[in-house]
C-alpha cells in the first residue's frame, strides 16, 4: 500500500497487488503496444485510476518502463527488447494477486493441519483443529469452500467416509532433492517462454530460485501473456465442445459488443504474432475470426451437438483462407492472376518462393522467363502485401475483386510518380 498526504490527511493511494487481472490488462497492453499515448488519451476511466495503474505497473516492471514529454504531455511506455529478456517481465502482473488476511491465514492453517493429520480431515473436524491449534475461528462452510478450491487446483484429494468427505494432501511425485529436477527445470526454462500460460513455468522457477540462462527467442511476443486468461476459457470450451459468449472491444471506437459462437481453432500469425479465435457463428451460419487481444471476457455455455461436423467443414475451407478472413459471407471465391518475369537461371529462389508461399495456387510457365500464377481465395485483400513483395517482377495483375486490384495498381502508380518520374526529369534536364 502506498500512502500520500492530501489536505493534511494521510490517504491510501494504491495497492501493488490486484484482485482482478482485467483491471490492469488493458493498461499494460496500451503501455506496451501504444506507448505514444498520454494521460488524457486514457479517457475511459478517471485520471486517478490512470495514475494508480501507471504506478502499479512501474512498481512491477522497474527498469522496463520509460517516459518522455511531447506537446501533448507525458508519455509512459514499456520498453523491452523481447529478444534479450530471459523471462517475460509481464508475468509480474499474474503474480500480484491480492489476498485478504483470512485467505493467507487459512491457507497455511489448512496445509499445516493436513500435513500433521496424514489420515485426512473433514471440513468440520479441520475447522475444530484450527481453532484448537491457533485460536482462530473459521466457519466450517468457509473451510469447506477452500478445501474444494484446493482440490480443484490439485493440492488436495478427497474420499468418502460414511457421510463425511475427507481431504488429504496430495504427496509430491518425487522429492525436492530428486535428480529429475535438473532436466525438468531445463524444460520449464524453455516452455515458460515458448508456450501459453508461461507464467506457471516462471512461478516454478521462482520456487526453485532458478532463472532461464539457456534460451533466447528471436520472435518473442511477450504481450501474449495478457490474453492467457481469455485463452484458457476458450481452450477449455474447445476441449469440451461448448458454445461461448464473448465480449469484443473495438480498438477503433472503444465500443464493446457481445457475440455468441462455437470456438474451433486458435490461429497465430507468423508475421505479426497476432492470435485469432476461429469460431462458427450459428446466427450467421458462417465462420469468423476474432482477434484474441480484442476479447474482453468469455463465458462458456452449453455443449454444441453438431461440433464435429462444423469442425470438418472448417478444415475443408482452410485451404481457401490466405490469412484469417473468410470473406464477405457470399461463399464466392475471389480469383487473382499474376504474370511475372522470373529468370529462373539467375534467380531460382524467386520461383521457389512462388511455389512455397503460393498456398496451392496454379503456376504455369507461359514462355521464357514468364510465369502465370492463379489462385482462388476468400479475400483478395489479404494477398496484397504478398503480391507487393514481387514488385518489379509483376508484368500484369488481374482478378475478380476489382477494388483490391485497383488498390495495389494505384500504389504502384504512386511509387512510380515518387521515384521514377523524378529520376526521368533529372535525366531530361528539366530541372
């Protein structure tokens, strides 16, 4: 707890620990991804809330936060070289959950008593033992709820004795001094950064007082951890074949909409690192992809009986997705045709790239050093950045989606006006 004086009175300012992860999630993403924003840009909540959340992040991340001043005001941002960090510093948010005094006391009382009574205890008996041993009185129902929580977490196990439910500690699979720990911790050092929910691995390393000194990651999207809570709910729904209701926040307007669908897959962009939830929307009878970082909350609903059929239908359609878009919903493929100049003798890698990245499109050699690429996909717009990477080799481009074709040809025309026309005027001596 931080304290400050206001009007001669000592006031509580903020707590480093948080009760709800969602309070800090958006601020951490804003500071990491949109570091150009100033205090007045965070208008969804009060200025005091912004100050408290900023101080909380600064207390967690220490040397990873930076600030600067512009004409608009002070900018606060998270500055991290993701290639060089041995551990994702954003995990600190997951390790900062607040607890009440009773939560902490009851935690240690329960574990201590069950360690002594290896035969196990019921909720009422455990409540009596805590009162006798520590002079602390807890309602048996409070103890029972905590025991159920710990059983769900895997700390305890239970069995029936008559009408009573008896709880026991789950013994470790191998002792703390086991030689197995060394290879296990090596694996944990890798997976804490390479897999979802890596903060669990980070917590294990903290417990063993170890740090990752072996692995570095070139494309390390550390901000993914801010989405792990949402991802866990989605993956659970996928495993259980359940429909979900989720809240989606627009990055452009800030508005929140509610959508219902059947989650099927999680897609990850190898170029941007963005993760997408692919789901089936029964109301529209089509597939849809939602950015994972725009999903605010997820609620699991009833199981979906037709799950296997729609999953099979999705897999049959994936070959026609260039990226994550399923098009406008008209179920019509958009065709793109490129005529390229490729000297396969001098630049065989260009032709190899066309085959490797063309997503199954047809490639025909029409004459010496000229090739025709034809592909049909849901959304031509997703191809444009890839098409532009062949600039200088494209002789002609045609397609059924004329707005997309015009967009890329106009970009080339502007490029010509910027570079080649200026060079031609210089050569002609016009200026």
